């Protein structure tokens, strides 16, 4: 944030990736670019009878790492008590020592990168995004919905999105609520399917390459 603040006087116009970030600088001429999920399937993956929770993200990034630490300490024990078959897969780069510490928790796997990210989504029941700080658009949430997987997140995680898209997320107000949301998704495949469908519809509408291109052209036109 400090580095970004230093750059704000250098340019005539700016792109932001979320309304939350744009609202901090109303004095700037700017536009919002939708952060587009990379190479999602043409159709969302069908729901599966799975007990695997999935997190995908750069696990060396402090908001992600701290969120996983908090989830494992405050939510995972309650989830395992209610659903002993539950598994957690943490996908993304992190130091080996950190991944090994996470894997000391029961039924947690932190392999780092995986060869087939699509297969990780295909085998998962849903994703989690226990994010409590940081900026940007939380692309992990958008990617999850694009692949056809519902997501449990926090108010901070959902705040990066429009209210229409956020209505398709499981938003937990506190740690017990996060655990309850995960347990509900594990036990109700129809609920997580309906939530995913709401979010996926908004992904198609508001996070497309066409809209991205239009936003760029609009801002460039103003300053040409």
C-alpha cells in the first residue's frame, strides 16, 4: 500500500480491480477492471459427493498464510468433530516448513503446486477463502465459482465483489460461523450447488474478457 501510494501522482488515470480499492481514491480518474479467472472450463464442473475442502492461492502471501493459520486453529477442529471424513487440500506455493506444519493437523495436505489444478477443483466439494486482510479481488473466489465450486469466505473476502456476486457466497461473520458454513456445505450438496449457480452467473456477466476490453477502451478514450 505504501509503494502504491507513492505512485499515485505519476499518471493521469488508473485502473483498479475492485470497488473497495477504488473507493479509497475518489479523487482519481479511474476505471475498474474485472479480474478474470484464468482458463476456466467452458462449463462449471458438476457437483461431486466429496468431503474435500480446497484452498488455492499463494500461501507465502501473508493474508493467505495468516488466514489458513486461523482456519486450522479455530475452525478445522469443529469441522473434523462434526464431519470426521473431511479433508483439506491447500494448493499453492509456501515454504516447506510452513507446509509441513500445516500437515500436522489431521487430514490436511499441503503439496504446494499441483500438476492439474482443474483436477483439484473437480475432486473438491467446495473451496474456502479465510481472508481477513489485504486488497485486490481475491481471485481465488472468482476462480472457484468459475470452476463450479461454492466458496465459504469472510466479510472482508466478499467485500471485494458486487452484492450480486457476494449473494452466491457463503459469508461467515466469525470463526464458529465459518466452521458451520463448511459443515453445512459438506452435508448439503444441493445448497452448495445453488450458491455456486448464483455466483457463476455473475462471473459470466461481470468478469468477462469483453467487459475487460471495454473498460480499457473507455478510459483510454477519455485521455486520448
